[in-house]
């Protein structure tokens, strides 16, 4: 399956900004993880209710839509914030071989990671700017000076060089 | 004559006589004959002396003649004259008459001696002829003994005898085989009838097998057996080749109640302990981790490679849509990005 993967080729792209498809795949995996987490959360609540009131029987909670949406959004923000501020990777980005860094190559701090996560959840369409951007940057990357690069763990992903002129021009 | 002839002819003939230079028979014959001649000569001289001494006085002339012929002394011739002094005239007259009638007639002794000599010579010649004849007969017999007058006939006779021997052996073997076949045929015809008439069951019932077994010392019998030698003689492959293992296995399986056997085995087995022991031996957890991690890594790598290729494709597509030149857009960040940005056309 990996017969066509050459370590030299993979090493050559480490640290380069990731493209649209890879980042989209990572986001889809993160959404699946969030969905599973949400279902697990509902099962946990129902189990707790069943234990507390077994005579009422076993049934999944059916929260209102706004309540579910708000919970999922909060869950996503927490999940992405933890992932990006810790190792720079959520589960989806880890599987896709990506990591999130600042434009100078430093690791994201909690505040910037939280802001990026909030923007990510509130305005997800900003991700599509990757298609238009000449440097594969989404709106969140442009606003928060972050970058998503290929990072397979083969080497320390080198910090992307700061291109002030390009960033200013994009802005 | 014979020895001289042999000594002269033997080298020239080159026959069997040349290999026998010494002829003891001939030598012995001549020795005997020579001895006989010497004896006869001695006897003849004795008789002559006796005859001379017994001659009458009237025979003085003859005596004197004989003595003269035999070298007698004058003294001997004068002795008869002295011994017969009475009538010398009378005896001398008769001798003269006899001498006148038979002047050269030998006396009896000379005659006897001549006869003996002639006889001896005749005997010697006869013996020589006999010896020559015997030698010739011996040579002829040797030639006959050494010569095979009819070798081909003898060989043919020998071959005939050998052929007859072989034919006789073959006939004997054929006869033995035929006799055995005939005997077996007879036995095959007779034995079934005998078996049907004999009450084998009754005989077997009368046999006390237990008593026979009690008498047998099986340990001693088994101890005498060379089981290794027996095992070496057994051709296992040949036995297995003759066996219809499929039919045997099918027959065994038909007779076996596998369900009951399996149930009994399962009842007696502690499967949990066996499974735990197998898992402990196999380190199954480590195997699962290694295999799952390997599969996961390979899947993830494939996903990543596919994503990279898709990224390039989408970037090129967007460059065409946005009318960008390749290499200007989607340049990677990092050291390469600086070069790409330097090449970026200024609007």
C-alpha cells in the first residue's frame, strides 16, 4: 500500500503549507470524531439517567436543535483548542499528516488556538479561501498569522519562513 | 646286438627311445647272457680238462694233437707213454687207424663246447630280437596311449552326455513341478471336503486355549525375538502402498460417533485454560499491536500521499481557473516560499 511512498519524497514536502484536499480530509475526520464524541456524550447522559431512574427505561436524550448545535459547537471549540494548543494537531490533522503553527513556526498558544477554533466553528466557510490563496492560507491563517503545514512526523517540521510582504499583500 | 642297435638308432629316430638312453631290461639281459656265456665257457673248459685227463693211452696222437691245438706241455704229452709201458705198440696202432680215418674230427668235449657256444649265441640273438621287439612294442603302445584316434567322436559323446544330463535335470524339475501342482490340485479338491466333514468347531471347543497359554512363557518367547531385525525387514512403504487408506478412514469414520467423541473431549478439556496459555505463549496483544500499527501506518501513509497528489491537482486547477502561471501560486512556505514570492509578478 505504501510501496509508492518514498521517504525522500515525503521528507521533501515536510514543512510546506498543506493544500485544500488534505486539509479538507483532516476537517472531515475531525467532524467524524466530533460526531462520535457527541453520540458518546448522549449515550453517557442516557446511561446516567438510566442509572438514576431505571424505571423510566433506556432512551437517548432528544435535546432541541439549538441546544444540540450549541453543544456541538462548544465541543468542537474545546476539541480544536486542545488539539492545536497542545501538539498543534487535532485527530484529523494527525491522520492527514498536518500540524498548525504560527507563521514564524512557533507552537500556537491557548489564546490564539481558541480564537482560531472559534473562527473555525463560527465561520467555517473561511476555510475555502485556501483554494484562492497563493500560499494555501485560510482566512483564519491570515487573520491569526497561522499556517497549516505537512508534518508526517518524519522530521521536525521547519518553521515556514515569514513573508511579511506576501502577508501584507494578502491582507 | 640290441643295445648296439639302440645306441645307434635312438639319436637318429628322435622317438621315445631318445628319451630313454638307459635300457635296464636290455642291460640286464645282456648281463645275464654274458654271465651265462662265461659260465658255459668255464664249464666247457672244465669238461675239456676232464676229457683230456680221461683219454686212453692209444690216443696219444690225438691227445698230442689236442694238446698241440690247446697249447699243452710236452711233459703232459710224455706222461701217457710212461703210464702205459706194457703195450705201446697196440694202442699206437689203433690211434693211427682212427687218425687215418678221421684226421680233423673234434672230440666230444669240443663238440659239446661248440654246441653250448652255438646255443649261447642263438640265445643271445633271440634275446636281442625279443628286446628290440619289446622296445618297439613299448613305443607303439606309448604312441597308442598318447594318441586319441577319435577325438571328435569323444567330444560328441561328451556333449551328448552333457545334453542328456541337462535334459534329464529339466525333465526332473518339470516332473517335480507337475507333481507339486498335481498334489496341490488334489489337496484343493480334497481339503474342502475334509473341512466340511470335520467338525472344526467341536475340535476348537475341545482345545483348552487357556491351558496352552498358561504353558507358554510369552516373556521368554518375546525375549528371544529380535524385534529390531524384524522391524528392519518390514517394508512400511510397501504395506502402506497396499492399504486403501481412504476406504479404511471412511470405514473408521462411519463407525465413529465423532459428535459424542468431540463432546466428551470438550467436556474434559479446560478450554479457558488452554486459550489463556496459548495467548500467553503467543503474546497475542503484542502481535495485534504490531500488526494493527503496521496496517494503520500504511493506511495513513497512503491517505497522506493521496492527499498530497490531490492538493497539487487542485492547485494546478485553481491556477488555470484564476489564470495563474504554474509556480507562482501555492508556493510552499519556508525557504522555498521566499524564492517563489520573489518570482511573483508584481501587478
